[in-house]
C-alpha cells in the first residue's frame, strides 16, 4: 500500500531565519485557523440558546457534572434544570463530559460550550488532510481540508449544542490510525489507539461502533484475514474496555444492563412502529403509564422503557416486512436530504429569527445547494470506490455501514453531518485521479 505523504517530504519550504517549516504544514495551520475564525464568527453572530431537546439536556447534564452533582438530571414543570437530581443515561455521556470539562475550566456558559464546538470543529481539519492524502494524494487531502474548513453546513451547526463536532474529531482521528500505522514492530499500538478512540466515539454517538467493521474490511483487503482478525480483536477489546466502566455505572445506578444509553431503544422503536415515518419523532407508545417523551424523567422509567421499546421494535420489524421495506427507503431519504431542514434548531426553535431580514432564507438556499452539489459529486465518484483497493474500500464500506445503521434505527437530516469530510475526500480524490490521468495521456501524446 502507498504510504501517506509525510509533511516533511521534499516540498517548498517557508523560511523565517533558521526556521524551516514544510509548506503543507503552513497551509494546514492556515486552514485550521480559518476554520476556527469562521466558526467563532458564527458563534458570536448568532443568538442560539438550548431551550429544549437534546442540546438542552446535554447542557444541563454537563453543568451538573461540572458542579459535582454527577451525571444526573432533574426537571421543573417545563424542562431539565441545573440542580442535584436522579441518575440518567438517556443520551450518550461523551459530549456532556466534554462540556463539563469546558465548564470546569472556564465557567458554565452557553458561549463557552459553543466556543468548544468551534475548537473541536477546527481541530478536525488536519485529520481530514491526513485521510485524504492517505486514501488518494496530498492534493486531494488539502482540497478536502479546505472545503471542510469553509463548508457552510460544518460551520452553521457549530452554535447548536449537538455532539457532532466532538464525534467527527474522534471518528477522523480513529481512522487516521487505521490508514497511517507507524512503520515499526509496534504497529499494534496504533490498533490499540484505534480501539480506544472507537470506544470514545461510541460513547459520544452510537455510530462510533461502525469504526470496527469499517476498519476490519480495510485490514482484510490490505493484509489478509490473519492480520485483520488480530487487529480487529485488539480493537474490540480496547473499545469494550473503554465503554465497560460506563456500562457498569449504568448497571449500578439504573439497575439494568444498558451498554451506553437508553435513548438507543427509543430511537429503535421510533424507526419500527406504527407511527414510524423514517425520521426522529416521539411515538405514541405508552409503557407503564408514561409516554416516550416522558421516559427519561425517572431512572426506573428509563430502564423499563429501554427494555420494552427494544422488544416492541424487534417484534414490529419481524411482523411487518412490507412496511419495513417502505421505511428503509424513507430512512435513507431522511439521512441524506439537506440539513437545511434543521434551521429551527439554529433559530432556537423559531423563537429568535436570524437577522438581518432575509438571512434565514438565504442561508436555507446556501445549505441546500452546497450540500447537494457535494453529495452528487461524491456519488459520481462511486466507481472509484468499488475498485479492489483497500483505500477505496474504506470509503465504500463506511457509506454502506453508515446507511445500514440508520436503516436499522431511523433517519434524520442531522445524521449525515459526520459524513461531510468523507464526501469531500471522495469527490476531490476522484478529481485528483482524473487530473493525473489526463496529464499522463497528454505526456503520452506528446512523446508519441
């Protein structure tokens, strides 16, 4: 397999006295700072506060952790509040713990949380370059990093307290350890690091578990089944070891076997029920006197809902095969449609419209058209993914497993955000290959 071009490979260098800095490093630093500046500008320009739903829950639980109350939630008549409360495991713990660290260092503030999102988003830029360079070439890596640094969707969602910025960073970093292993007899350390990051990604969003089959396919295509089996075993052990303390905590606090979060059962039921429409919305299920939107109000309700929603979802899926086929198509549509449909989160559930007048409509068009141009560019590159090359198979398996995951659960416009860097890599990588082929043919024609 071709090794990734190192940042120090003979390239033009920028000089400042005796200091010699590779040109690629200068470009990456500039792109990272540009990404940070754009995200910070948008954070301070908008007035987005978490009034409800996932962002509010993450904020409150993160604040409770920072105050020493523990991973708990309590409610008033409307919503969760920052106060001592009862243990919860409704959403994954990774992002609340990250928020708690920021709150502990700088104080509990929505702005501090948004600035953390901006930093996490900017830190992803070098990893986009590394992956693009490893899977294709340096030109594709830089172009992909530049696009992700400035891409509207990646910037616009920064002020909303969803875990995507943290998840994308962990996901990219984990795959970098797969495609760029150290050239030593201690290469297994990279595999162990990958397993650790996989566990951390799974504790942030459930899709983090997809890293394991994606890496296994890559290792199998690159090195054969023996090394693939060994590496996969190491990664699984480290991922499980990373997740296990949280699972034990849930068993103690909620008295149930909940590997990561109880919300996973709710989402499974949302995707497989008479109410299912292919996107995230509460069902009309009543379990023990409480509805799904109330299931996270009490620990015993969480545990009971987790078991019952899982059972009902599986029973519905096997009992309605024709309906399941229809729902699969709807889920795929909702995963890959424009995320402009999430504008209400950006405007705090429509309570604080963006200013000046007209910006909100203009932003809707910008998000829609930029996303579909990138998506279709990536789709046009599909023939390149299907070649018998482990680097290309990594992209193919990633998109396949990602789609299958959401067919099993449900779709939502937000769920494609972590794929944006990979769309860029696929599109620019294919374009770079096409440029090289044209150049080769041109030289052949001249010499012929």
